[in-house]
């Protein structure tokens, strides 16, 4: 029987719960920009195993998920007409340069362009 045909096992359920805990941790602590090590600890796994497992269950890396959550907050600040520095700090980023890199990665435009409606 191939892996695709096997029924969901107890380990699969436990893995799902670990990743769900990690996602909840990101959702609660995104402003702190937790490291991969902190996320792995929250899931009770090594960094390497956590990273592989997260990608398998979520379809993206832990870093990509953190960027997505952070980006949502930053974009809301920019749409609310916050200054770039204020939007960066409110999103838990260290400054405008980090915000610029994030918005360019997510939206292919600068924060100022995004704030103007792209």
C-alpha cells in the first residue's frame, strides 16, 4: 500500500496539531517576529523537522507564513495612511527598510506606491 493510500495515522494527527499550534503561535506573536527556533519550540520539534513538517502541512515555509501575517498588518497600516516608519514599527519590523523589502516581496511595489493605491 502506498503512502497516499494509507489511512491517516495517529502521527499524522499529532503532526497536524503541532503545525496548528505553530500557526496559532505566529498569529499571537507576529509582532515579535519569532525565529524559526522559537516556532519549532512552540511545536515541540527540532528546527529542521519543524520546517519540513510545516511546509508539508501548510504548503509554505514558516518564514513565508510569518511574512504573510506581518504583511497583512503592514498593508492595513499603509492603507490607513500611516507613515512608512510607523507602519513598519506597528508591524513589528525594525524599520522602513525591512518594510520596503516585505512589501516589494509581497506586492512588487514600494510601500509608498502601495499606500497610494498601487
